């Protein structure tokens, strides 16, 4: 989009308008209402600039990012609309009129050149405070200004793109003078934001030769201390380095508070990503830095912190992406009936035209000039009928797929809840198992899924009554589970397919299930005692 005063300034306002709408509670409600309007079919956003938009939206909280995507699709639909009457553009204009009344009224009442300074000075005196959402999403602040003190007079005012867009919408220009510093600050800020938005992020740090040698030495020291680089927290918790230094470490597995450590500690981080963080550490040091024992220990502490922070970041990114995708699928499912309704309306109109042509007198129908028109309309009718049938079929499949996805997620949540509960129930002090208890366990028909191969082989040799299913097994006979007294699932060494098949079968036929997170034989036997009542004499 362009704006003129003595020259031309080109800034893509779409992402900034979308963010302004997403941060305004009233605008979000209006946007939801527009999405539910059956007369305005909103197309999926398609633009070569979407990758830059997405990086810009990623700086916001997840609620704002979700509505940024919705607003972007709506704005692009309105600007590229070919419908007669342009209902989407009219809805966008109405949204701006409702949520930015002063802006809309001022621009509408102004002449071809809209004065900027008088209106903006008047707004600045009122000192409108930014919302909590807007404050939380600020990427930077003018020097010496607290987030609580940010008002419309500041450079980072989120309403400026709306004002500029309204001027463009009315086909007018902004009238400013060269001395108007406030306007030019806004322009500079959004030009810089646009440059950052479309700038590809740096992949690797630039190191000098001494820094490369230092980074390699630090990486080698870390690798030696932990006996190989772990790719997740769970592997690090199993290292001797962690076990020996747990009392003095800044974080321990037991003190994570409300963090979902059972999920986070299994998140994998590539060794290349971990190596890059050590390169960044070396790049931040002076060129003359030499390798010392203190620096080695600092690098090891830094590595631990990076492992935790990146695991949390990856897990958060997964949850955030899942939330955004579910929102997109929900919007897509809700818009499908609108598309079907639109096709039905077009089909009805085409049929009406066909009937009108067929109702013409016979003499007129024999006219050679009408026959091609009739054939053309009939072909259009057939195409619309096919599109309608395809859309209805796609809509039904989409609804069924979303319902299946919802059922799967609910079942997964139930399984994870049981896993966490089972983990909390495990006693902190292990007790020795008596020969009587072992004899009773030997009589149980136990099916074990997952676990390391050597662990399964030891169990098979000691407990011939146990049935063991290797984690490499692709399919197995479910009748094996039907004959079991108890099903043991070692989730640490089991694929998703086998895991869900076993959990689904156990839930359907009310089978006893024991969840195990390690290859400890004693933990297995104690879990069987607790689950099946072997300690109280049941067989």
C-alpha cells in the first residue's frame, strides 16, 4: 500500500493492520462475527509474503497470533474480492468504523488531503493507554519509557496503521509537513519492522579462527564430561556427571514445579543446535580468550541451561503450533458449509436460467443462435452440480476427520493422566520382594510391550509365563492381550502405533494395565504387586 505527501512511501500495511485488529478485544469479537456470517466466504490467505508475516506474528502471544492469521485472511479476501457489491470489503470497513470510530469519522469528514498533526496531537492529549495485550506484544520501547506509560503519542502506537489504511480506503492522502517528527517516527519504525519481518534469520555465528578452536575445545570438554552429547534431558539425567553433581546443580529433575517434566524431558534437540549455542558462547568472548578450567566449567553449566531452555522452548513450540493448527482447522470446518451454500445458490440460479430458456416458444428454441447458449448453460449447470457434490463430500470427510482427531487427543490425554498418576504412586523406598510374592507373580499371565531387547530376554529366561512383544514389532495378534491377566506397557521403548493399539484394547475390554518408564526389573515386579494385588494373596 502507498501513501503520498510530497513523495511516495511504500509500506505493506497488511500485517500491522492484522496485529492491530488482533490486539483489540472489540475488533476480535467483530472478526469472529464476520467469520460466522454465511454471506461472507473468507478464503485462505495466499501471499508470497506470508513467511515474513508469520515471523512477525510469532513475536506475539498465542491468542494474538491466532487472530493475526484470521485477520490476514480476512483482509486479503477483502482486498482481492471479485464479488459484486464486495461484501468482505464492506465488512472490513464496518469493523474499522465500529472499533476506531474517531479515526473513521475524521478521515471521512476530511478533504482529499487529510491533515495528520492536528488530529494526532488531539489524540495524544487524551493519553489513551495501550491494552495489556498490546503492552505484552511490544518488541521494543522508546528510551526511558515504561510499558505502563505508553500512549498514542509514542512511536510504537498500534493505531497508526489503521489511520493510514483508512486514508487509503477513502482514496485520500495524508497531509504532513517535513517538521512533523511524530509522523516520521512512525514511518521509520514501521519501515524497520518491515525490513526485520522479511529478513532471513542468521543460521550460524561468524567465528574467527581462534574462536573456532576455542569452541571446538569447549565442545570436546563437554562431550568428555557427559560421556557423549545427550539429545534430551532424559538422557542427561542418566549420565554419571548428573548423578554425581545433582546436589550442587542449579536444577534437578525433582524440583521442576509445575513444568510437565515427563513430557519435556523426552523432547529431542539436535546436536547441531547444541553445538551452535557453544559457538555463540565462543563468539561472545574476546578474541584473545584462552582455555581455562574456569571457562570449561562455565561452558558445561551453560550447556546444562541450554539443554533445559531449548527443551522447554521446543515443547512450547509444539503446543503453540498445535493450538494454531486446531484453530485453523476449526475455521476451515466452519467455512465449509458457507462454501457449500454458495455453490447451492449458484446452482439454483443456473437452473433458473435453464428453465427460462427451455420455456421459450418452440420456434425460438429452433433458432440457431439460442442452441449454443442453451448448451453452454447446461454445461455450466453440470459443472456446478459436480462442484457441489465434491464440496459436500469433502465437508463430511473433514468433519469426520476432525472428530476422529478429537477422540484421539482425548484418549491420549486420558492415557497421559494415568501415566502421571502412576508415576506419582511409585514408592520412593523400594522394598525387597519375598519368595512368596515372586511365586504368585510367576503364576500371572503377563504380556509386556516394549523395553530394551536385552531386558526382554532376561525376563523371558526368568519368567517363562510372561509373553513379550518387541518394540520393533509392527503388528501382533490382539488375542495375546485377551488372554492376559495384566498388560505391561514400557512407554519409553515403544512406538506410537503399538502404544495406542494396546491402550485402546485395554480400555475396551477393561484389562489391568501397568505403565513402566524404565528397564528396571524390580520396578516391574513391584508394579505388578500393586496393580494386581499379589501382595494380598490374589493370583
